[in-house]
């Protein structure tokens, strides 16, 4: 059952990304990558094999819909692989939180904020570095990374409030 | 044998990770966008279905500006029609003695009107998806324009949708000239500002002033001659050895793109046959 609700949630978020968030660009630099919330919210007990495969599929779906072949697939694969180490930067292994999907409700505000910010920053750095292979401009890349991280983080924080309060 | 299995199981996450990274890299570095399969682009049926639904709602949002643009265009065409009528009247008088046939420049071209269902401007390589495809007579390498100017070139087609390489994509180079002169250069986007592109390889002796109109040269057979592309911005010449590079303000507003026309060249088959003939000879 948690798997089915996870898949439904993932589909809703991918659809929202493709239909709404892909069309939002603030100041020509800030792009919201809301779909990485799906990777963030995978229960930490899932094996790395499963989460990497799921990450790749999520990235591929976004790539197909937004004509960026491979960019998001690669970044999502790496992010899903790095998810567990990043999570354990902030949560000790012996704490009994690991079976639940990471959210404000399960981790508390400060830990979740640190976790979400690190994941978002990692993702934005990957995506815009890959983009920079096509057209390289250092200051543009830097402003894209900083602004997109901030923008994505704000939306993901709001999204987390919606999704984790629903299940109370 | 047992040790081999336990080796694979112990290191399985690295194998899975490397496998998916390799798969992503294969997609990422597949290079030429013409080689992408239609299922891997936004012209596939699921993605274009989603975009069609979205567009059926969102296309109402820009109607006010589009209406204004159309009114302006209508007025311009109206005055052009009057001017042409005048010319025809004069020509008719002369034609009495002379059975001359005057083919229009655009007679060989038809236009298929399509709606943009997906568009991007902020990426390094931007693409546009439209809701007409091969069933409507659209084929790869056809030009796409809108009411203000050049938009892009058709890249991949599905039966009811097609993907266009936007002018805002470094894969797309457009042969252009300054209106009223015959010197031509190559227009390419530099990846920064969706309203500005660069006109490169313009011969040094070209005469121009800021505000001059840039139009298509008509050398590529993808676009008819004289379709507006943009305007020369302030006099910012970058000196190369023998060539100028100009900054051009694009006349097409890519942020509010909604209706476009695909240029169908009725002589296209003939052009392709001629080019093939040439290469066969060599």
C-alpha cells in the first residue's frame, strides 16, 4: 500500500512539474525542480538499487516531457544514489526514524530543512553543470544554481506541508 | 560460484548505479537532435496529450495581446492590400500590350497553422512542441514562423505533433541578411537572453545602422526570402578578422508564443532531388 500511494504521489508531482512548474522561470535564472521532492521523500529503508532505479525513471519521465535528453535522468540517478549518505549527515544511524518517509513531521523542522537544502543544492549544481557543457558562462551558471536552489527549496518546503499533513 | 554471487550482491548498488548513469549518459551525449527517436521527445503521444490538455486551458491567457498584435498586423496588411491593388491597376494598364506573367515570391509556399503546446526559453537547448504532425503534411526541416517572425525549424514529427528546434537553440543557425542589402550572415543564439541573438560572419564592408531590420536570406529553401527575424541593436560591432558580429533583438516574442505557421514548400521535393543529383555527380 505505501508503494501504491508513493507511485500516485510521484505521478501527481511529475504532472505538476510538467504542466505548471516547467513554465515558471523567475528573472530568467530561477527554475523550480519540484519533482526532486519525490526522491527526497522515499523512505530511507528502501534499498539503494530500488531508489536509484526509481530516480532514473523519474528523471527520464521529466526529460521526455521537457526535451532535455539525459540531463535530469543523470542528475536524478546520482541524487537517488547520494540520498542515503546525505540523509545520514543529519540523522544518526541508530535513531528510529529511518522507516518513515523524510518530512518535516518525521524529522522536525531544522533537520528536514538542512536535508532538503542539501539535496536541492546538490541537484541544481548537477543540472546546471551539465547545462554548462553546452553553453558555458560562469556567472550565469552560479546565479542559476543559487536562485534555482532557493526557489526550489521554498516550493518543496510548501509541498511537504501539503503532502505530510494529508496523512495524519 | 557462491562467492561470485555474494560478490555481485554485496556490490549490487554500484552495478545498478553505474548501469543507470551509463544509460543517462548515452541519452545525454547522443548528440544530434535529429537522431532522437520520437518516443524520447515531447512529440510522443503521452507527453503531447498532456500538453494539449494544458494548452486548451492556457491558450486563453494571452488572447488580449494576441488580439492586439493581430489588429496591428491586420492594419498593416490592409494598407499593403490597398497599395498592391493600386500597383495591379497600373500593371493592368501596361499588361494589355504585354502578356507577362508575374509569379509571387510566396506562390511556392503554403502555410499550416498550428498551436504551440509546449515551449521553453530558459534552457541551453530550447525546443517547442506543436499540435500538428506528419498527418497534416509536416515533415522534418520545414521552417516555422509566427506573426512576428522566424520561430524555428521542425525537427521530429509524430502523427499529430511535432517538435521544433527553437531559434533559442545553438543547434539552429539561420542564414540572414540586412533588409535592403545582399550581404548575409549566420544568426545563432548565445544562450543568455531569450530576446537577443547574434548575427555572425557578416562581411566587414556591410553598411548598417541600429534599428535596421534583419530578414531571412532565402538561401536555405527552408524559409522564404524576407521573413523578419529581428532588428540590429545599438552599434556594438565585435571585430573579427574579416567579419562583423552584431547583436540582434529578435522580433518573435518567445515568452508568449502561441500560434505558429509551418512553411510547406511545394518545391521541396524538387530541391532535394536537385541536391541529391549534385552529390551523386561528385
